[in-house]
């Protein structure tokens, strides 16, 4: 598996950056991690870093390839949750820090992801957002219930109020998990905090991230998000993975080698991908999960 990685993290108009990101790689398997420490609580950066450290520790100790990926991703979130509570309690004076979290594991061209809070994952194909996680937030719930329109989300006074996070609750966090997704060459996964996605719509994200080198595009997105949201710009963090090649086998590899596959109209292909994505996630959309 060959791939490209892009990353960006900006302070925004804040005193400290409480966002954290990590790219963990071993034996051709990649684990992406992004955390956004909750700004309304002290120790947000500590909470987000604990998520990174937990992911690194469990990934390093894991037997690869990982067979039950959803169980593994859930273990990271739950272990980080308890770690955050312990680290906070050990501070003088004690703290109750919290963080959002989004994880993505890619092995052999197949991706799985998990999230808690309003840090997002997007899957882009040819610049089109085939999928994005559904925020665990008060405003997102209002929108899903039909109580506010899409236009009312940005600027809503409670838009930053998350309904799930790591570290603050006595009970284990409720982690939302994806199905496995077989990626195609050129597909881009974007993990980001609300400081990046909130000022920009999905079309802007997709258009910029597929035009130009991945790392340059991600830094351009971060810069634009900061400019659009200034002077209220939050910490801005994005982490992107682009699949460049997957080892082919059987008839698929033979067809690629012999050139016997038919040319596909780009528009028909894009429409078909969107329709397949909708069908794939239809059950999850119906019950409100991502």
C-alpha cells in the first residue's frame, strides 16, 4: 500500500493550541488520530495528548494485521477516556479535562474509523465528499431533528456544545464506528477539528484538497479557515491520507495490465459512487449513526 500524508495545525486566534494529531505507521498499516481538547475546561491539551499517547501505546502493542478493528478502535477511545480522568485527577489542583477524538485505521486499502464529539472524518473521491461523520453536538441534533435549517447551524450560540467527549463522564464514552470501506486509488481521508471544517463548506474542502500537493492543500485549507473565521478563529487542525496504490490480484490485476477495462465517464462514475455510498450507509443514516 502506497500513500501520501498531509498535516496542518494552526493556533488560530487563541493563546494555546489544544489540538493534537498523530500518524502511526507499522508494517504497512496506518493509524490516524486527531483530538481537540475542550476549550471550556482546563487541561484540554493534556486530554488530547493522552488520546494520542494511548493510541500510540495500543497500536505499538497490537498484533498486526488487526482482525477486529472496531473493537480495537473502541478500546483506544475507552482506554484514553479513563487515562484522561486519571491524569486530570493527578494534577494539582485536580482537573476534569476533556477532548473530542476521531481515529482511522487503514490496512491493505481498507479503512475503518471511529469518533466521539465533533471532530470529523471525510472521505473524498475525485473531490466529492462521499461521506462524513455526524457530529455529536447539540446543534447537529437540532438539525437532524428538523428543528433548525442547515443555514442556522453556523453562528448558532450553542454550536460548540458537544454531547459526547472523552474524559468528562463517569460512564464509558459511546463510540460511533464505521463499516469497513474499501478505498480506491486517489481516495482521500480527512480528519479534522471543528476549527477547520466549521468556517468552510464540504465543497470547498473537497475542491482544495484534490487540487495540488496534499500537504500544501491542507495548509491552504487551514489558512483559509483561519482567515474566514477571524477574529474568532479556533485552533485549526487537519490530517489527510491519500491512497496512491493498492496491490491488485486475480482478474482485476489482469484487466489493469492488459488494458481490457472500458473507459468510464467521470460524471457517471462520480454519480455512481455517490449512489453506492448512500446505499452502503443507508441503515446508519436512518438510525442517526455515522
